[in-house]
């Protein structure tokens, strides 16, 4: 529990027992009715974020949730790993344990329901006692496999509510109980009884009709949807885990002149620790010995590695790309920038309003209406003296024709086909909640480094002095830079090797911290680095090279001077290159009605140059991770629906805060897990394809839901009139299911714009 403003406190409760988005809405409504309480309940993460007056007891909040029919508890703090003793189950094992009962019920339902449906639909399979075999197979499905629906329906009923669970439970129980009556007290149990396919509309007493295939089939279909939904929900907290796993696990601490390796969790403020080249910095601190280049692009978005020396601050989880450093820890644990970013992601996730499924919203009205209609039908026929059997036949027919067989398929089939097609095209859609947002998005915020650009330093251009051959420049400078570990040096070496082939080996090499490198290559004394390095050797850049250097730096590129044998010979331009497809991607995003904004932690000159190259008008540069979240919030406060595309740890919180988060699959795990959509290809054009596919999938789900209800609603008057022949009911339900599946399969024809 944390204290927020004076007199208020905040707690996060783990909620159990929710089966649909309307459950989250009900809990939220109950909590918000308490005086001095403001709550947000997230169905996806199964958490309630509650701000309340300090004089309210947390136990009272938990009691309110429990009185609503659900469980609540304060999450247990994670225990640090210990060196001895048995380790408890991992989060993955716990998630598997929670899913196991649902998986067992699904397997049971599918295994037993398939033969029941087959016997009901294929007359050739209706052997002499087929109806009794159907009863034997259906009983475990209705009693055991469908138990979660019955339990949820009972909980809802106690609180005067109705959801999809209510309709599923009432429909399956009605179908099963009526079938029992027809088998034991009617004529359906007669040996040799068959269901003939007679498409006639006539009044019947129902004594010879069984509906076991409806009870078994609906249960299996709905359980399948719930299982796949549960599998996607278990990843809700993966963004936080991915963030925290970025940090170093162990650190070399200097104690009493000795190097001691300890878990990072044991670091204390004031400890001095060693960071070798290529290692991650364990925690936030200040450099007390050495100098190096630190690659902080994952956290800050800054494409150029930052030079650090004694007295400079460094951030945990960033990479030491150069020399040996000794760092004094200034912040540890939950105070570090990485931990704060994790908190930003968590707050953004929990702050999202729970997505209300369309089926749940409709069922909130549809279910009570159907039950009332069934009871009204029963009362009407009893009142007109038609007899108990005919009255119950009509009432049960109303419940059965309303039972959501096609409704159970509407979302899962479209989602399965849409996400499957997306996966083939390198687009991963996390769940149905994501699709609802794509329809409303009008602004798309783009990270620069690794999203619009390649995220790698690249040799862009070579400017040579008069009479100097470019090949000589690349061969000598590339050979020297190849011996350096600095990312900019490696970019020069890679670019040089690509143009001139094999690079010679330097006869002598020295790294000049913060300035560049010097050495001897093929008998030439070579300098490569900042202009200041050449100044120390009294070598000035000629006017044309000076102009080229200044022009490059104005557009945010890194300019590197090259000299040998006492003369400045060239200037190399190195930058984070724009992806070839980015400009085309911006055009496609605009065609979808989206306004692009470039948002980056990099400097303004670099950002504006990139924006101009790809056709983006609005640029927001030099922002820290928390500022990115604030920018997204500000745009949302203006009434915009915001999509965010990013790839770094610095984007994770903003991806979670945005209405729609699109993570580049070439980026970090933290960004991918925080996003709603993952673009595996790392091509920005895939963002436009992802939004098009999501919108099309959502449209398919909506049309599926419409027709699933339309068939039922159209047949309800016939059922209420007692005119619904069981075969017509079965055919209507089957046709609606076939239509829904066929409509969903159309998504397989979706094509990416560049294919």
C-alpha cells in the first residue's frame, strides 16, 4: 500500500473469479459506490487499482469485492532469490497450474461432444440406442465441463445480474433437462427412434425431441474460446518481467581492495562496482574511475553512444561499449530508473479502462429478455389450456434457439483466422480488446531509433580533400577503427569493409578516450576521431572539409575527421540511417486517416532531419521515458485516440499508455510485451498493414455477432408460438454457425500492401 496525496492512500488488489469484462465493471461499480473510494478494475490483468481515504480499512475494500461474489487480496511482494533451500514454483508454472483445470474441461467437452453432434446430424449414425449413448456422453459435458458457467451464473443471479454465463448455463441445462424428460417420460427413449430431417413448421408436444447435441456443442465451443482467451491473458504482466530482466543479474563489487561477485539485489548505495567492456551497468551510479562510451539507446532512445568519464552519471541496464569503469552506486532497487520505468508500464496498463466485449454488452440485455420471453411463453400456453407438455416445449424451444452456439464462435473464429493471417504477414495481435481500439485511432506516435531508422550507426557519406582517393580513406580509417570497440568506430569499419573489401592490420594502435584513435597503417601515421584530436597534432581541416563537417552536424549526424602523414584528408559522416521503407509507411498511415508524430529521446536536429526525410510534420524531441508517457497522455487529453510505435525499453511505458501499442519485433522484449500488436518484420509498413488487418478483423467479428443474434432473434417468435420443429431449429443454428465460420475464413485472403 502506498500513500498518495495527504489523507489518501492507494492499494492494488489481485481480483479472482472474473469470467468476463462485465465482472470487472460490476466490481468497479461496487467499489466506487463506497464513500471516499475511486477504483479502476482491469479484467486483463485481474487487478484493481484503488485510491481511498486514509481512514478506510483495506479489509473493507476486500469485503466489498467478496460481497460482490469475487475474491480480492493484496498481492504478495516478490521474495528475492536465496542461495539455499528449495525454490518455489515459477510464474510460468503457476500460470500453467491455473490453466490446467480449464484445459481438462475443454478436452473432456470436445472428446465427448464430437460424437454426440455427429449422431444428431447424420441419420446413418443413429443406431438403435443412439439417444441413450448421446445421454451418456453429454452428461459429463453438462455437469463437469460446463461447471464454471453454472457457478458463474449462480453468482450473477445472487447479485441480480445476467451475463453470457447465465445464457450458456440456462440454455444447456434447459436442453439437457428437457432431453432427460423426453427420454424417460416421453417417446424419445423408444428403441429405434430417429430425428428425421423434416423442414415443416408445425406445433409439437416435444415428447420425442432431444437437444443433447446443443448442450454438448455449446459447452465445447464456449470453453474453447475461454481457454484461448485465458492463454493470452496470462501474458498481461510479461512487460514488467521483461523490463526487470534487462538489468544485470550479478555485479563485481570492490570490497577491501578485492573483487567480489554478488547478486545485483545485494548492492547497497555507496558500493563501488566494476563494469568491464561489453557488460551491463548493474545500477544507477556515478563514474569514479575510467572512461568509456555507454550505449543507452535501449533506455533513452539516444542513437549515439554517450561518452562518460569520472564524475558522470550512468544508468543501470545500459551497456558499457568501451573501456573499464568503476561506478559508485547512487540508487538501488525500486529507486533506479529501470524500476521507475517498470512502474510507469504497470500504471499505464492498470489505468486502461477494461475493454467491454460487445457480446457481453448485448447479453446484459438479451439474456433477461430471453428468460422473460421463455417464462411468458410458458405462462401464455398454460393460460390458454394447451397443456403442460406443449407449454414446456415452447418455453424450452425459446431457450434453446436463443442459446449462443454461433455467438460462441463469432469472436474466436474471426480472431483465430485474423491473428493467424497476421502471423503469416509478421503481425502478432494479442487479443480482441486490441481490435476495438484500431477503429478509433486517429494519431500515430512514432519512436525514431529502431522504428523509423535502423537503430544502428551506419557510414553514410565520405567527403575527401582535393586529390585524395576515397578508397585510400576507407582502407586506412577502416583498418584503424576496426581495432576499436566503440560503436561509431565499428560503423566506420563495417562501412569501409563493405566498399573496399579486406582491411589491413594496423602496425600500431592507441585509443584516445573521448577523442578517437591513432596508429600506424601500411606505414602511414593515421588519426581518426574528433576535430579536436587533429587540433592537438596541429592539423587543421581545409575549408571544404570544415564546411562538410559543419553541415553534417547541423542535421544531427556525427562527423569524423581523418588525417594521415600530417594532413587532414577526409570527413566521414556517420548516422542512424532511415529505413528505406519508412517514407512509404508514413504515406500509408496517412491514407488510413492517421496523423504521424515523431517522438524521440534523440536531439532535435537529428529528429527534424529524419522527419523531413520521411514526410512527418510534427516532431517532439529530447524527451525522457516518463516524458513520452506524458506526451501520450496530453494527446489523449486533447481527445485524440493515440497509437504508439516503438521498439526500446524507453518506449515500453508509452506503448502501454497509448490506446494502441505497436511494438517492433526487432526491438526489446519489454517493448514487445507492452505493445498490443507486434510487428515481427521490423518494417514500419507493417504498422499500416496491422491497423488495416485489425480493423477488418473487428468488422468481421461485428458482422458475426450481428448474424449470430439475428438468426436467434428471427426464430424466437416461431419458438414462442410453438411452431419450431427441432430439425428447423437445429438447421438454423447449424447454418448460423457455418455462416459465422465462413465469414471469418474470408480474412485468409487479406494481403499486405507491399505483397
